């Protein structure tokens, strides 16, 4: 009888150990870093505060952030600055899309796309020129990606990532062309030198020099 009880005890102990092992494996899987599903598209308001920040866009599914330390623009991004256009629209039409868009121009084009894709070409150029001015100022990151992904500046940046872009849309193609023009300085903007802007519908009371309002944004130096 004692042998039977000993065998039963051994079986019970073995079963308990197996249950513990399987339970631990389940806990480990559940405790791993979650994978988030794409978020639904929703409007994002301007980050208006006492500290000058820029940004207004739409949030969709997040993608990986661009390299914030990308440095100088590659040679293939050097845009011809010779202008033979009677209007900004004509200059946009003359831009040829690069075969491969560099991370730096993608960062700027993305900012133009989310900030001003529904505005005039002049408004889109103004956003691009602010990014250029910041990158050259010495007061902000020296790369376009660094400017765009600097914390608390553009409100469409969520979790250090840029929302998904409809790269087949006309708006995206215009944003790429505008990024090329803004980078090259091929067309002068009324807000040259501006490094801050906010949506016209808010009043953050910044103590800065107002330069101009273009479409739905007010620009400052």
C-alpha cells in the first residue's frame, strides 16, 4: 500500500511541475512587448503653448521614424536652383520625382504633407522654408529629420513616428516637389527667416516677431 501511495505522490508532483512549466511559458509570452494595431485616422490639433512649437496634422497608422541624425543631404538631393518658371505652380510641375527619396527630403515632404497638404502651394512652401531655417539656425537640430522629429514640435508626430502617407496621392507628389523647392531655395517665400508657426485659429501669445499669415498658419521669427 505504501508503494502505491509513493507512486501516486510522484505522479502528483510530476503533474504539478508540468503545470508550472506550461503556466510560466504562457506568462512569458503575455509579458512580452505588445504589437499595436494601426490606429484609426483622427484629426490632431495644434500643440499651442507658451513655448513656441509648430505642428498640426492628421494621425493615421504609425510607421518607423526617420533617422534624426541623417546629416547633410546626399548628392542626389541637390536640386537645380536655376528657375525658368512664371509661377510657383509651374515650378512644381517642372520638378521631377527622384527615383529614391532620401530620408531627409522624406522628412520634410512628410511635414509639408501633414501640415499643409490642403493649403495653397505658397502655404506648403512656407512650412518647408521654416524647416530649412530651423536646420540652419544653430538653435535646432541641423538635419530636416531632426527638426521634424524634435519632441513637442509637430503634433502629427506620435510616439516618435510619422503617420502613414498615401504615396499614390497628388498631395504627396506635390509635397515631394515642394520639399525639393524649399531645400534648394528656388522660390522665395514671404516668410523667409521664420522659424515658428501656429494655426490661425489659436492665439498662443508668443513674444515673437510676426512675419505673415498664409492660409491657416501664422509665421514668426
